[in-house]
C-alpha cells in the first residue's frame, strides 16, 4: 500500500504509483470526498464542459435537497469501490 508523509506546511507528495493510476499531471486538481464512515476518497477533478450538460434547472423536474444530493454522491462513491 503506497503511503505519504505530510510536511509541516500540510503538503504531501502523491506516490508515483497513485499518480500513474489516476493519470495525474502537474497542475491537476483533486477532490477529497469524506464518507460517513470516515474514509476519505480522492479523485481527479477533470471536469469537461460536456459533462456539465443537463446540470441547470429543468422546468419539468422537482428540485432535490442537499441531503438527497449528498446521499446520491455517497452512493456513487461506494459503487466505485
């Protein structure tokens, strides 16, 4: 299992094995997702404009709560494991 150390400035180096696995490059951004059980998941924030299609309000759909959004996100993260 790859490990990393946190510096006094709160910085760390992502091990090369993980960078290759996630196809990370200098300047890439990461999302940190904290699950209810305390586990932290890391994923690249490589958002393309095309992936945002449909995110704006649609008149024929009922809005959902933040709690419903959080539950849906957590469910997707758990499925990825």
